């Protein structure tokens, strides 16, 4: 048996060749693997948790549990497997059938100017959309992942068809180098203003209000730019925002620091509150960014900022973010 669950006690039985266990419980590669000392590894985890894990061999290489077929929405590595502590709750919108009336996807491609290479975006307009009517527009970082894996457009279609929300235009913007573009980089705003806005606004939408939407580093750049530019943005959605960050915090070989850089943006927002923003924050409780997100949500509460904050019993992954999308969309667009 690969994994057994008894209440909150989760027992991982190592396969042949396993010397360590890593996963959400070790923040994957940010902490050392839990050593295997001749028998199963038992952990106490939250009820209803979705936990992802892998085994490590003697050479330090992760590998998938051969006895567990349960995979996850993990686009980064092939080896994560999942265990559920009871039942991981799904939002009611995800339990509905696909919407009968769906929006339309418009695919864009152009040669990059601010950043090199071919740039791509998907502009998703809601069913019955009139480009001349002022409509909220959200610029979504990590666009392909939010469109295909997160299925944000499907969430909107279902919410609109159920009469729970009004439609918006979703612009799924794909990065070239997300670490460079999203780590507190003001040039990303230049990219949006010079290359993305002109191809969307006045063509596919007359923007009523602009929002920024992202996960992890995408959440960081969304809140960073949204908070600094009230003339451009009125809404921000961040899932598991990578709020351990500081301008210029990188190793000599250019690797950005998301573990020891401190919470610079928290201090900035305390000094200059983003009163113009409507903000939705959420995070998993099995990730290294839980604390920074809680502290930022606490600051927003102290400031009496218009916001919502939600937590999910899972890690830094697309199961968490896909599960969070309905409430984030309803907070922004709900009737």
C-alpha cells in the first residue's frame, strides 16, 4: 500500500530504492527530504488536505511512487503523486456541467519589443460580448496555464450562466521568462502598456476597469504593479503570491530569491496603502508562502482594505489554484 490514511495520520510506505520523502511537506526542494529509516513515514496533516509527494533515491533524484497512480495538475515535474486526507472539497461551480453558452477565444501573436522573442496571448470574451460596451478586463499572468490547467474561462462561463456573476474579458498573457518578467520588474508594465493593451483595448474590449491576476510570481507582479498604479488598475487577484521578494534579490548567477529575501512588498503596502484596489488573496496551507500571505492579508484587514482572503488545505500547485478560482472570480464579478 503506497499511502494509508487514519484520521489525520497519513502513512507513506516507501518503495524499493527510496531513501527520502519530499513534497508539499518539505516545500519540495526548499527543505531536505524526510529520511526513510527502514520503515514507513507517518505525518499529521490537515483534514481534507490534498498533499503531493515523491520519493528520493540514493543519488538524490526524485521518482514517482510506483504504487500510487493518483497524479496531479503539476506541469513542472513528472514524479508528483497525490494523497487525500479524507475528501478534498470542490467548489460547487466545479460540480456543474460545462456552460451551454460559452465565450470566444481570440489568439494573438507578435514579435516582442520590451522582452525578446515571440509573444502570445489569448483574449477570452464572454458570451454575447459587445466590444463597445465598457467591460472589466483582467490581464492574467502565466496565461496558458490559467487557460488550460486552471480553466479560468470555464469558471467565468459557469458563473455567468448560473446568474452568479457578470462577464469580463480575460487576457491570458504568456511569459517568455517568468522569473525575469515577474520578479518586481517594472519593465513588465512597459510590456503591458506598449504591446498588450493596444492589441486588446479598443479592439476586443472597452475597458471599464482593469485588473491583474496571477499565481506565485504572477501574483507578486500583479499586486506590485496594481498597488503602484491607481491610474491603470483597480483590481488584483493573487493565488499563493510569492511575497518573499525584494528588488534585486538574486544570487550571483541570477537565480531570484523567493526564500530569504524578506517581505519587502508588505512593508511598501504598509507605507503606502493601496486604497484604490479591490484585492483577492488566497494560499495553500501546505506551502512556504502561507505565512507571508497571512501577514499581507492581516495588513489589509488592519487597513480596512476591500479584500478577501481564503486558505486551502493543499500546496503550491494547480490543485490549490484551480480550486480557488471560483471564489476569486465571484469576489471580483459576483452579482
